C-alpha cells in the first residue's frame, strides 16, 4: 500500500481512453492563452501608432484584429470548458462504475463493516474530488500556470524592469493568497457546521409539530430557538467576516497591482525606457493575471482534496474477496442441502460449532431458536455469502466452494426480513433493473396476491426510498414476488417478526404455501404458526443444533423442546424480543 | 403584495443599516468613474511625452490612494452588511417557525419536514439575495448614468452606438438566467439520484448479491451517471453562453471604439486619454448590465419564493411573516412560564357530530358523538384504518374538523389552542423527540415541568431505562432520539406528557413499541397515583380491561360503545378484536 497519491498513474489511467479529446483540449487552451497574451499587444500597437500619427487605415486594422482575437479567444475558451467538463465526467463516471463493480464483488465481511453513507463518500465524494483533479488540473491549474509564465516572459522581453516588477508582483500575490486560502477553508467548514445545526433544529421541530402544539410547547420551543439563533449568528458572522477579509485582501492586492502598474509605467516612460503604449500594456497584463492567480490558489487546494481521494480509492481497489468462484453448474429443480461439521466465526466470535444436517430435495426445514443463536448464519452459508472456517456446505451434492456463483445465485431464492427496495418503479424493484416481459412480472405478483393492486396502479409506479408507502408486510410480498420471478429450486425465508395486519398476513401465508411446492425450503420462524407445515424442525442455540427431527416426531415427544414451546404458547417465547 | 412592496417591508426591519450599506455600495460602484478619468489623465500626459509626461505622477498616485481606499470602504460596508443579512435571515425564519408552532387553528404542514426545511433555507435566502440587489442599485445607476454621460461628453455619437450592444447584454442575460437556475436544479437532482442510488445499492448489497443482480444494477447506475453527465454539460454550456455574451459584447464595444478612434485620433477629436477612459468603462458597464439583467430575473423569482414561504405557513398574514420585532441576539435568554389561564377543572367533555375528511379524498371520520366524565378511562379501539387516531387528532384540533366539542358544557372555539396543557396533553403514535438531553425532551423547556421530572419518569416506567443510560436524564439522545430504543422513545414521550400535569391525557397507541408488561405497569402506576382522565387508542387487553368505556370505531364511524363486558356480549367486531388482542399477548 502506498501512502502517497500517484497523480501520474491516475492521469494516465483515466485520461488514457480519451487521449484524442485531451489533445484537442490542450490545443484549444494553448490557442486561448496565446490570444490572451496577444490582445493587450494589439492595444499597445494601436496606442503607439496613434501617438506616432499613423494612417487611420492602419489603426482600423488593429481594431479589427482586436475584435477577431477577442471573439475567437472567447469561443476557444468556451469550447475548452465544455470539453474539459465532458472528459472529466466521462472519465470519472467510468471510475465510479468500475469501483462499484469491484466493491460488489467483495464479500459480505467487507460490507458489514461499512455503511452506505461511507460508500457514497467513496464512490461519489472521493471520485468527484478526483474528477476535479482531472478536469481542473489540466484546464485550470496548468493553463493558469502557462498564462502566468507567458505574461512574465513577454514582460521581461519588453523591458527588464517591467519583467522584474510583474514577476515580484505575481510571486507576492500568490504567496499571500495561498496563505489566506487556508483561513477561507476553515471558515467554510465552520459555516457548514453552523447551518447544519440551525436547520437540524428546524427540521426536527417541523417533524414534531403535532407533539409541540398538542403539548402547548410552541412558546417554549421558540424560547429554546433563541440560543440556537444566537449561536448561528455568532458563528456564521465570524465565518463570513473571515471570508470577507480573505476577499478584500485579495482585491486590495489586485488593485494595488493596477496602481503599481500605472506608477511603474509612468516611471519607465519618463525615463524613456518604454512607450506610452507599453505602459498601457503593463496595466493590461497586471489585470490579465488576476484570474489565473485566483485559479492557481484555488486549484492547489483542490489538489490536496484529490490526493486524499486517490489514496483511499487506491486502497479500495487493492482489496480482494476471499470467496473464490468455482466451476460446477447446479442442475435445475429442488436440490438437497447438507452441512458437514460446519464451524464459522465472525470477527473472532464463534457463531457456529460443528453443525451437521441434511435436508432432502423438495423438503422443508423450520429453524427455531433465540436471536443471535446462529439461524441466520446457517442460511447465509447456504447462499455462500460466507465460506465456513471448517467443514463443508453442499447444495445438490456439490461443495459450494466448487460451484459457480451465478449458478448458485440462480438456484437459491432468498427473502430476508428487511426487504431491500429501491427508489424506483415496482418493475425495476422486482427485476433489479433487468429487462423482463411484463406478463412474467404480473404472474409473479399474481402469485403473491398483489396482482389486482398492481393492475390498478401500474408496474411503473414509483416506490419511495426504503419502500416508503408500503407496509412491512407488503414489502415482504414484493420480496416473495422476486422469488417467483426467479423460480429457484431452493428458497430461504426469514419470516417477518413484527405483527402484520390480518389481510397481509393471509396473503403471506398463501404465498408461502405456493413457494413450498416443488422446492427445498429453509425457513427462519418467529412464530410457531409458521412451522406447522414444515417437514422438519431444527432448534439452534448458541451456534449448535440442540434438536433436529421430523416435525411430527418432535411434536409427539412430550420431552422435546419443540413440544415444550408448543405447550407454553406463542411467539414471545421464541426469544425474539425485538419490537 | 407586490415584490417591491415586499422588499420595502423587509428593509423596514432595520432601515438604518440598510441605507448605510446602500450608501457605502454607492461609493464602491461609483468610484470607478474617477478611476477612468484618472487613467485617462495619466495616458493623455504620457502621450504628450517630454516634460508633460512627468506630470503624470499626480493622477497615478491619486489612483493608487483611491484604489486602496475603496477596498477599505468595501470592508467596512461588508462588515455591517454581513451582520444585517444574518440577523434578517433569522428574523424571517423565526417568524415562520413561530407561526407554524404557535398560531391558532389546526396546522397540517403542506410539505414533508425535509422539504419544508428547504423553504426555511433556500426561499428565505432568495428573498434576501434580492434585497441585496437593492443595496447595489444606487451604485449601479450612478455608474451607469455617470459613465454614459462622461463618454457622451467625449463623443456623443460613438456612445449612442455603444449603447446598442450594452443594452443587448441586459436583455439577453435576463432572458437566460432563469434557464441557468433550472439547469442547476436539474444537476442537483441528478446528483441526488446518483448518491441516493449508491446508498441504496450498498445498503442492499446482500440482496443484490443473492439475486446475482450486480450487472443490471450497475447498468442502472450507468444510466443515472449518464443523466448526470448530460445535466452537467448542459449546465456548462449555458453558463459559457452567458459568459460569452457578456465578454463578446465587451469586446465588440471596445472594437467599435478602436475603429471610430482610428479616424478621430488623427484629427484631434479623440485623445489617447479618452481612449483609456472608454477602455476602462466599457468592460465594467457590460458587467453591470449583465448584473442588472440578473436582477430583473430575480425580481420575478422573489415573488415565488415569498409565495412558498406563505404556503408553508398555510394562513399567516403578511404582518406576522414580516414581523419587525428584533431577533434576540444578546442579553439574558427569555424566561417563559406557562400562562395562568385560570381553567375550570374538567368535569365533563362532550363531543358532538365530529367529522374530518382527508384532503385527498381518503376516508376520514364522520358524525362521532361521545362524552367523557372526569376521572374515567376511555379506550378507542377498532381495526387498522378504522379512524381511531383520526378521532383523537380531530378532537385535539391537530387536523381540521367539523362538529362541536364541549368542555364542562361550554363549546370550545378553537380546538387547537384550547387543548393544550394544563387542560390536555397528547402522545402521538409515533412521537417525535429532539436532539437534546432526555431531561430537556421531557420538560420541553418548562421550568415547572422540571420539578416534576422524577415523578413523570417514574409514572412512565422510564426509571429502569435511566439506570442503563450512561448519563441518566442528562443523556443526549441524538437526532430524533436515535440513541433510544422504540420503547424508550414511547415512554419518554409519555413522561413528557405526564410532566405537564394536564387534566386530560390522550394516548395514541403505545403498544407498537411497549411490551405488554411495561404497558400494564404504566397503566397501573398512572391510575394508582393520579386523578386523571384518559382517552387511549389501543387494541391491547391491558387497556381494554381497564376501560370504563370503550368506543368501537369501524370505517370512520363510531359503531358501538359500552363496557368491555357489554361489547363482548353483543358485538361480533369486539369479539374478534378481543381474540386478536389475545394472539398478540
């Protein structure tokens, strides 16, 4: 792992595919820089010729040259901005997609340790910083540097005193601005924090408007708002005052530059070293360097931001999954599931210890036991989200480590408790954005009893984020529909533990029954009701199987844990104290 | 209210500061008039050459002094302006928040809280940005009129010709700048889509892996990226076009000057100094015209921003939203006690023909009549969606309703402002807590309530939780109380309600987050210690068994009432609800 960012590697990797357009961009920029240097020279020539009393036609040519150079320069500059943005977005969107693809391939061990917020920061935040680096480094920083150099060179060429003056000026102002910029950055951060707390207060109170009003707490809340406002006022004021100092200092430096140019110009003309036209040229050049100086100081700071991003993304790209793909293709239809002395630990904590069992094709198994006992881990090992530390998991008689992962994914359908829904249409939510014929999707929704609902509202209905607008039960039904659409031979269900309304409950029961037909099913049950139809029952406690057998046998044995559970009653005793 | 009138009302908050800043900015924008003249002098003298050139020192040095002095004015003006801006933004935000939280009548926010915040932030900023333009206005006009006048006095014909491209800048900018805003917004929403999708995709990475859906998900990501790429380019193009118009117009005007001067300089009608004046004024003049064009566009937008602020308040009169009471920025914090409204203790509450309809045409409740006696325990029950919550919310004035509510046989005028402590208190089904300490959440800033904190905590069965919280009552509970469990939030809200010592307590369904034992304990403690009147929405046996009266709701109607035994005797619906409640227990 290298700690220093590889700027060059980053540039060649992401700009490589756009080599042609980058070349055009460079040409445009150089053209624009050249013209920016030339335009003041045209004015100088005009003034000097006018003083010398040249013919009007000669002066008119200078006027036309000025017009052409000005307009062409503007066009080059605009086109360069466009091209720079285009290249930047193409390159970084590719980076975003490659990075996401890579991250998807990492195992769940990685994803359990990261939050979606962090991923947004990496895949969008850091990459955007790199995009700034790519598009701006070239367009702004390099171009600004070339332009500044150009101005200094032309000035030295015109008159050494003039060159010296402009050089000293540029160096001093750059140094000043780079120093001030830090103050501005601190101010901007302070400001973001302060507004976050003001609007956080407001947002929370708006969300609780019923609570506040019904408790008659409006006046007290407004009184509580006073210190929040004072804090906002003090801190925002401080931040803005800092910012204004930065701005006014820069502006003073620039205007001092104008004054310096005038005075040096007068001095050199009086000494006879330059013409009046050249004195005007100095003034123009000093004004010309304002923008590149500002850009350079700003971009140098972006560069630091990008450096962090490049290092972090490099590290992510070096990560590799521990799950290696196999070659065996699983046959269609229901498959047997077999655990042989399986042990698994997660973050040094043993989760499963020597678990062995076999489930015949087409049969169903109900998993019972307290939360945290290892039920979910068993199902995750079956779908190979993890590999066991010891022992073998077999599906359809094949060690999962030798099975091709896409074949395995196609053969196993999973319904989790927390259904993952996207802010997208119902159709996209069912197919995960893959194209599928409407009648297949409708058939899957029919199978879970949502057919008439969806025909009313349409497959194109947008779901809110996290399934906003759908009850937990309805979300579960959509997850069932996903399984019907996939039509796998093995199904893993994690029953919802929260209470559902009776109608949804009934739909779910019907859907579950249909899922059982012709499939091998493993179901994590939170209510005894659920396992009344499974062939086998397995009770898991503290990572071990404490009871396993045909349901009817266990139910008939008065000493079994299962019949104990049946006798004492209901869901609460299964240990799921989750609200 | 017209936009100009609106701006005037806003300015009147602190007119002294406003006009001071306007004066400073008039100096700042007007001073370049002098700069042009000084630069003109310098180059006239330099052009003459010889000993005259030596007199160019004078104007050059005056220029230096003025240029630096101008920055001092900018700094002094900005110092005041910044304070003014922040204070005024707080004034408007405070007025809006105060209306939403305190105004009489029922209040249903027309927007989700997240969206409503953007009105507090962006719409208020829009309004102030527009007001800021008026600070610049004096200087813009001064420079515009002054520069045109000076140039015209040098060459009237030429200046007339130059006005065409200059005014064109104004026209084009004001037409294009709304487009820029639109594209910025499109860009922002495309970015939100991308980041939202990344969050969802990695939040659900397990589901994606299990469904082997990596490829289609990445394809979708690619689509969203492409949309964002296009939006960004479209934004760039328009920005460049606008900048191009501005800069090209400036180039064109200077080229015109050069072409005209080519002729005029020869015969002495136009000096090098005159040329320098034109070259100094013209770029600034086109800049200011672009600025003016932008102001015109903003003028239209400002009315819309204020409309949105008004819409969020639902019914606030202008004088409330623009209330000029100073924002309290220093001194002691306001100390507020509950006003002694001298209430008559509740003897009997009666509801007659209470109805509510949802604005989207959804089923509400209709024609509900019932009465509650002092010290009684009333349970409202029914199936999901039967209108239980709506009934109590309508009673308390949280949603608009029709019908009559009588407190001790006296009709209540405005339900929302009447049903507050010490008359009544309420706990919502999903109560909202705030990111402060637990104690502050329960007392809600009321000093009187602080004294009752311990008792309220005990009544709400929150005391066992306090022992487990690191800092007890002083624990900071995080945004919306995320650091608490669902049950703790529910009990904290109950404690908050109990701390008010209100006569009538209204609970909207505690069961979703309280287990059965805790709920039973809560009722036991509450009824044992206090002479309270309760209206409780519940389907739990723990509540039903205690009820003096049960109100049975079905499809928005009150279909039956009575004691548990009576209802179990004759109501099929009650029997099925009772059976279901047993399942849950």
